[in-house]
C-alpha cells in the first residue's frame, strides 16, 4: 500500500548523490529518498556514503536520508 509522493526536505537530509536534498520522495520501495534537484547523479568520484565507486542507476546500500543520525 505505498503511496508515492514527495515533500520538502528538512535540514540534514541528503540526496543519494551526497548533496543536501531539496525534496524527499516518499513511499518508494526503499523508503524515503532525498533528491537534490540535479539530475546528474552527483559528481564523479567516490560514493559519498560508502567511499566506494559510484553506483550506476541504483542507490548506495549505505545511503541514509539523514547520515548524521536521527538525534534531535
Ligand atoms: Zn543528487
Ligand atoms: Zn556507495
């Protein structure tokens, strides 16, 4: 029963490319996913989350919407 949608990102939330997210897609198969607004998939270079090579067309297994943790 997932409903796809989107909402504005909150501070601390990041895109799958490692940039700060401007919005978050919700209800996806992998859960909420940040999006920075740039469709280029991020800069070339190591993955921002696992330090490994960039992942073509799939998110990093180490991706977290809030990489700094959910402490409030
Ligand atoms: Zn991005
Ligand atoms: Zn990665």
